[in-house]
C-alpha cells in the first residue's frame, strides 16, 4: 500500500500539537502536492526533502504522484522542523522504510540539501507534547538529544543525517556522518560565567532591616514587590539578591522553565535542566514584545516568561513604556500571559516574582524630610513621574517598601548580617508548609491561591478579618487588596512558624500577622518588635 504516516509536533506558544504527516505515493502525473495550512518555510520543505533524499543516495519517487497532508488540516503549521518527518513519510510510502518501524515514533529536525540534520528551537516542549500523546521514541538532531532526554520515559535517538535515521529504522548499521552544527545563536559573554548571581549575597549589604524582611516575605509566598527610595540607597542591590534566597526548583517547575527557554531558542548543547530560579533585569528601552513575548510568525516567550518561577526586576520602571507596565496586569493576576495574533493565540507561563524599583523623583534626590530634600525637579515633573504607576497595577502589588539611605549605626562592622543561605533556609521551610497545605489543590504558594478558595478553606479568625474589613469599608483597601493582604498574612504566619518544635502545630494567622501584612502592603513602617524577632 503506497501510504505511510509519521508523527511530529507543531508548537503554538508553549502548547504542542501532535501532527500526523500522511504521505501517499501512487502512479499518476508526477509531482508533489502538500496541504494542511502551511506557511512559506514549510511549503519549501518539499524541495529541501527531495534534495536531501537524493544527495543521501536514496531514491526519490520522481515518476509518481506524491501527496502530503499534515493533519489536522485546520491547524496552522510553521517552521522547518517538519522536514525529517516529511522525508521519512515519503520514503516509507514508497516502500523504502518498513511502516511498522514508524509506530509510536516522532521525528523532529530540519534537513539541509545534503541530507544532514540541523538543530531547531523548541525541542523540549515538542517532546513533552509528544509524550503526552503516547509517543515513546523520538528522533532529534544529535546536539539536542540531551535536551529531549529531560522528558521522563522517552527513548531519544540523536542523529546526524537522514541516512542515519533511515538505517536505524531499517535495523541496519548506522553509517558515520559529520557532526551536526549547534544552533546559530550563542552566548557572547561566556567569559563571565553562567552563575554570576552566585557572586552576590545578602551578607554584602548593611542595614535595610525593613527591606530584608520584605523580600523574605515576597520570596516565601511569591508576592509582587515595589521598592522606592533615593538613588544609591540599595534598591537594585537588594532586588538582585532575591534569587539567592529562593530554593531550587522542583522537578515540575524545572522542566516547565527549561521548556520555555527551549522555545525561546536559549538552550545550547550541553545545557542541563534549569534548577535554579532565573533572574531577568531588562533595560528600560526594551520593547513590549521582548518583555511580554510575541513577534511575527511563531510566538516567542518574552522576559517575563523566561523568568518564570524566578525574579523579573524592572529597575527604574517609570522609564519603561506605559504599555509595558500595563501589560503586567494579567501575569500579576493569573501567573500566565496570553498573546493573541491574527491566526494564533498562545498562552505562556509567567508566574514570576515581579519587582518594581524606582527613585522617588526623576532626579532621585527627593526626601520627605525638608532638611534633607535636595530635589531639583519641578512640581509638574514630580507629578507626572508618580502618575506613571497606574491604579490597576498598584492594586496588584502586594508589598511596597521605602529603602532609605544608610544610617550611622548600619556601618557597625561587628553587627551580624544574615547571609542568603540563612534566609533561604527559612524561605524553603515556609514554602514547604505551603506545599503541604495545598497538596490536594495544585497550588504551590500563598500568592497563587484564589481569593474565594482562601476565604472558604483557610479563613482568618474574626478579630483578624475585622482589621481587613475596617480598611475595606473605609475605602483604604480594594476587594483585590483584601485578598492579597489575606495571602500575605498566611505567608507571615508560615515564616513565623519556621523553627517550631512541632511543625504540625496550627499556624493560622492572627491579628499580629494581619497587622504586619497591612503594613507591608501600605508601605507603612513595621513594628520594631517584628524586625527584632526576624533579626534575632
């Protein structure tokens, strides 16, 4: 029967669809017909595959009619990674490859005219999608075999050429072939190393007790954070140290994050599973597409998705374009971002800890104390600068902190400054309590739990809830803000329960925890007793 089917994967954002490449080779007017809603790069695949087969000293059925359908036909398909599946389907339909060898196998890779394979972006999410549909064997370009092997229970065959793939499917000895070149992109600053964040530590910073407590709460519960203060006060320094107090990623988070980086084409041969939370601090001149994702053709992840499960710092955020700041609404609310185009809508993960940092005014010298205020900004400049934080975004920020200049007592070299490792132990323990609490619900952190579920299953005591209701009815807190204070109170309670002799003791937040949560959200100074307990 002159018919064969191979399998590959089409990507729409981070969502993969298993594609059947159906080939029919039968007598008739010679030619090649391809269908299935293909883009230009895929329509050129017929010529690439024909020359790859001929230059591999295999036989192309030139005297027969070749019909190719990439099914489902209504799904838009783009990219050159379909080449290998198309070439194998044609050879199998012509009887050159046993059809039985194609069962449960997916093929991913671009072909050159001489039959060699080339690497393609997005191999990991493609293999994940294939595994979800029951595929257990996958052929990929050799440099990306390690990336594909990150998927559990998947047999990966890294190949260098079409001839090697055909020999493997026939059960013959695999011939030698030149190595496959890595993808064209490469890191230019490799001299600095990949773990440059290991060079910083909280122990490097003096003072800032209030801000230290704030970033610990933010890291423990996954709460968005806003830092303001005069220039040089340490906002950027403390923000870039937040990843150092985050625990390693779990297996599911690590695989999800690595798949996003694969989709963005940011993985290189030899890269392992990403197990440390990422950190991204894009320049304020960055475009909206580079931050939130998108682009022409296939939707690519932006910085907010590449920082998934990590930290995204927008330093001097008032200098960013207003539409970029407004685009943070969806990820701050739901932990994902949906990008819609004319013929495609892609949803990408974006559950990142967003940190916004800024000066109090354009010149950075404004101070509430008139005696220390050296600001030279005109009133209209100061007003316009502060209006850039629009209410819908401000309402989605859980914690607001003012980072003031160092005081004389902060320079005491004999005072103990906690290291990142010490704080990370508490953050890890607090996250473990949250994981156990939400084990049956699928959430990981307090900052992810929906408000109605939180009120129903994990309510606050009446006296503590009354503190929130009083501010809500006075118009000082929105309904969304009340939910976020509720979440913050649970995180403060989880951190307070760390180190208890009996971890099973109920740690439901009370009046004290809600008071701390309200102060964190409103930017009010914390009680000295709270900071002393944490420092001690």
